[in-house]
C-alpha cells in the first residue's frame, strides 16, 4: 500500500507544474518588437523597403522557399523578394499577415531571442489559403541599435 501512495504522490508532484498558469514572457523593448514585426508590415504593405538596415552584416534568414537561406545585411530584402515571387507564382491576392503575442523573449546583454507566432492568409486560385507558423529571431546590438542577426520561419512543430 505504501508503494501505491508513493507512486500517487510522485505523479501528483510531477503534474503540479503543468497545472500552474503559464508565465507571461517578458515584454521585448519597442525597438526589438518593431524589428520582429517587419515581415508582418512588409506582408500587409507589399514592400521590402523597411528591411534596409535592419539586419547585421552576418545575418541569416531561413524559410521554406528555395534557396532556403539568405545571408548578409540584405538577407531580409532578398528573402522578401523571393516571397513576392512565390506569391506571384501562386496567383495570391489579399495577402495578409497577423501576429499573435510574443510566445518567448529572452535577453542577456546585447543579445536577444524572440519567438513570434504569425498567421498568413491570402486567396490563391480563388480559394482561401492560410498558414500558421512562428518566426524565430535572434537580435544583436550593433553600436546603439538592435539588428536582426537571424530570422527563421517554421510551420511544423
């Protein structure tokens, strides 16, 4: 009987953290949040001009569209040009991106990490299209300004 109580107690203790409410991630500074929102802004305004100067010289962007990786200070604009070609090939209209609240934000000194859930929607061939995923970022402070050092789009768990 004691073994059964021990097992029940251990099971209860293991489940307690799952019963606690999820902690709200720390709020990113406005400068970092503005950078994280660049793909959403570009999606809804049809433009990549906002990407200029937003990425570090050694930045990397990863996405499901070939060539899957873009590098350097122009990585964001180069990636966005590829996204626009993909949308044209899909004959997409009404392309829109909506961000959900930040699901994780960590910062230590001049480096930061952020996960932003995003839902994309459009019409393709007259039919609605939707894709949900996360944009995962790393940021680095360069001089007095934050910049994106990596940006990765993921749609699979």
